[in-house]
């Protein structure tokens, strides 16, 4: 899988014990009442932040300090209007800004890349020359003996703390950004901000199959819709669309791979077609069904799933002037292509169809011709 | 680490971990079509002692199945090289691979097929197995035409093996981050009349056990390889290691390289693409920055995939 962000609330809940600290923060939404906040914190000064994995919150005005519980709803109401939904409340930690340090740990091939600066805080980017890999001895011991084993056991790949402050024996991270290795970590990852309905549906589908089904809606009014297979080929084909100056017409990025069943491919295709047909554009549109020469994904089997979904929508697709452009190779290539060609011809949906002997990216040029 | 030229001189024997009939059969088909006397699949670890039926040409054969990774039901001679094809899931890949090499310390290497191998496990494998040739995780394997097919690389049907001339040796090496694109590059090279010296996919994970740098060193040291076709993606900094290799004079052969992922500039922030590594966390790890770095180091780099195909088609045919 990949590195994914988690919320600061989850990060501190998971890691504060390693620092020998009690985490007193509270995760809230717009629905959280003042009395709930007051009950948790009493009448102390509080800091409130948007907690959705966004960087440079301080500079973007997404952190407010020295608020009383009663002042919080008005603040988050403003943020909610901008589309934010999850927030973190903590007691203000009084300290001198000159005591703010910077510390980050990034998992690399041979271990960890560790960056430290005595001059941390919001201006770290302009103080980047102060970053060093040399750590104070006490901090280094803490990292090697306690923090890094903790990061390993939780499959954390990235931890940035800016600032950290030291008080007595304690090292206190006031801000934390964490990315986990989603292949193994049990910490819950942040969802992408505001998934569309079709993206959500495909994410659910993806969670229920060992195969990989990915979909990102880029431009719902776009005229180029892609049903691609393979992590590499899908990237190459999307690049080609941008390279031919069709980027503004690109409706989505996505890929299916890992030998999905024909039911998986059917459900995946149907969601994408439904999204396509909602498009307000009255101009002609193209669907690119393409991929490289598969090593072990059965072309005929996956194409059967796609055909089933296309056939349910073939009339609507015709009335929106949709044509389908195909390029695919691999096991059962000929049978798959024959099935697809016959179907597309019958339904008057055929743009063009090719196997392995035609270069991968040719379909994109043909789509360009059809659309212009 | 074993060199590609040594593999060509050895009698290669594969232990398969996990069951994936079509992949195993494709390896036997490759061996048969290569004119070998017997198949390279020595045994399949299924958890049960017995035999599994496969085809050797048109003849049915029985391949031993094992309850565990050791002992093996055969003894290895001095010409034998032992390989692991690990088809287990991501969570089990590390422990099973470590166990294999612990039991068979003389084994030459492995191909790790699973996606979702934790980064921590990949780091562990890198530390423990730096003297072995281990491709993956999320690799479709290693192919040396006529000698070794370790994984589904090149396809799983006899038609694919024949159509792509996978049993005939040539002088083009294919090194790729993506399984599907490995096969696509094989297809392009074949269409242009070339044959392969070897091909491998190091996989799209963040920490491939055999790094692109290691793979380039293999290509440099292989006397049969004249040209490298390279496919990389946005994310990570492996290409900067290739730049270093070139500037240190440790790599001298001709390369045609493509780095995919310029489409990420259509998004406000680089999205996560298909492979685990395929996300630009910094300006240095974008496809464009890596293309520029490779180009300045003296590699031939395409501006689009269509251009990559054109560059390959302009190569003089080194085959035959």
C-alpha cells in the first residue's frame, strides 16, 4: 500500500506515552457541545486546530490559541464553512518561543533519516539551514532506546514534531504530523478530504476485495473517462492525456489490478459509468479501456465484467455520443478483444480496439482525434 | 550477489512457496520451450507432503509438494543454484523468506510477489539479504531468456512465451518499477526486433530489496547486455542513486529511460498513484525533476511514452 496520514489526535494518543506524557487533547466536531469541552478541560486556556492532515496550519489561520471553551464553537463554525470537519482541542502549553525546537524522523532504506534544529517553530522553512542530523546526546538516547522502537512497533514511517520543547527531564512535542505504513499499521488513517459519492463507493468496493480498485474524480465535466489496468500503465496513459494537452478534459484517474474478479470489474465500471452519465457536458465523450500487456490478469474475464456494465447503460451512452477506445494485451487477449469488439460494434459504441501489437499510448491520440 | 552471467552457467532449481498453478505451469512451459531436459520447479511448499500434477510439454508430470521449507527432497550439486519464488501474502513474505535463507544459506536469491509487504519488513530483508539477488516485494520476477523464469514475468500462457520470444537471448536488459510495464517494455522491444539479455521488475514499493542501483550494476556486469530500457515512476529518490552511479563511472552502457507521473501536476498536491512509492512528497521526487537529473547525468530520457517507443524503435538491432 502506501504512506498515509493520521490525525494529530491519533498520533499524540499513540505516541505521548513513549514521551512519558499524558495526552489531554479532545477530538471535536461541529456537533460537540461547549459543556462537553468544559467538562473535559475546566476553565483553562485552550488551543484549537483543524486536524485533517493539512500542513502549515499556523500560516493558513487554522490554529487559534488562548480560547475559553465557550469561544470554540464560533471559531470552528468559520472553519466548517471552509469545508473542515475535524478539530483538536488541547490545553495551551505556556513556553517561550525561543525554546521551540524542530525534530523529524523519516524511515529510509537503511534506517531513519533524522533532522533536528534548535530553531523550530512556524518559521522553520526560512531557518532550514539550521537543520542538522546531529542531536543532543540526551535526545539521541531517547530516540534510539524508546521512540524509534515505538515507531517500528506501530509501523510509523514519518514523524514530524514542530515545535518540541524541553522542560526538565521531559521532551514535549506540541505539534505532531505522522504518516503510517498502511500495509501494516493499525492506527486509523485520515480519509482524503471530501470524497465524492463515486469515490466513496469505489473505496468501499476496494476494501472488500483482494484486488486493487482505485478511482479519483478530477473533473466531473471532463470528456475523457478512463478504465485502466495496472499501476504503471495507468500512470503512463494519464501522462499521455496530459502530454497531448487534454489535461483539462481528463475526468478521472484510476486503475484496477491484481486479477480482480469479473464481478469486481462490473461493479467498478458501473460506478464510473454512472458518474460519467451525470456529466452536464453535452459534447461527445470518450472512454479509454486500456492497459499494458498483462502478466497474469485474464483479459477475457475482466472484459466480461466491463461489457456487462456497459450493456446496462448502452442506450444512455449512445445518446451522450460516447465512444469506447480499447487497448489491452495479456492472457486470453484475443478472446477478450473479440468479445469486446463484437459488443461495441453491436451497440454502436466502438471508437477503436487494439491488442499488444499497437503501442500502448496510441488510443490517446485517437481519442484526441475523436473529440476535436 | 550472484551475477546474471553465472545464472546462465548454472542449473537453476526453484522452490515455490504458495500455490499459484498458472504461474508454476508457465515456468515449466518456459523451461520446456527453452529445450531444457527437465523443469526448474523442484518443489512446491503447500503445507502438505505429496505431489501436484503439471504438464511438461504434453506429458503429465508430478512435482513434489512439501510440508515445510526444509528439508528439500533432493540434494544440490555444485552446478545447482537454488531460488525461492515466494507467492505468499504481504504479511508473511518477510518471515518465510528469512526462514528459507536460514535453512538454505547457499541459495542464490528469490522473487517476492506480494504487495503490501510492510516497509519495516522490507528494511529487515535489505539488512539480512544483501548478498542475495532478491527482487521485490510486489515483483513479477526475474527472466533470463532460455535459462530462468522466476515468476509470472513475461506472461503465463505458452502463447505469450512464444510470441515474445522469451526463450531466445539478445542484448537488451529491461529494468522496471512496474510489473505490467515490464511486460509492456518486453513487448515494445520484441516488436522492434530485439531480444532480451534479461528482464526484472524491482517492484513499485518504497524499499525494493534489489534497488534500481543494484539492478543497473547487474546490467553493467553482464557481458550480454548492451542496452538498458528503464521504467521508473514519480516518488522516492532511487533515480538520484542512478545519477551517482553514472557520475562515479560505475555505469557505462546505453540507457533509454522513462519516468512516468507528470500527470500529478494536474492535481494541487501529488495524489497517491497505483504503486506504494508513486507519490511525490517533495519537488525532487516529481517525474519531471527525476527526468532532468537523469538527463543531465547523460542518460537518454524520453519526454513522453510515445517518444520512448520511438527511441527504442530507432535502436540498431543488436539481435542475431
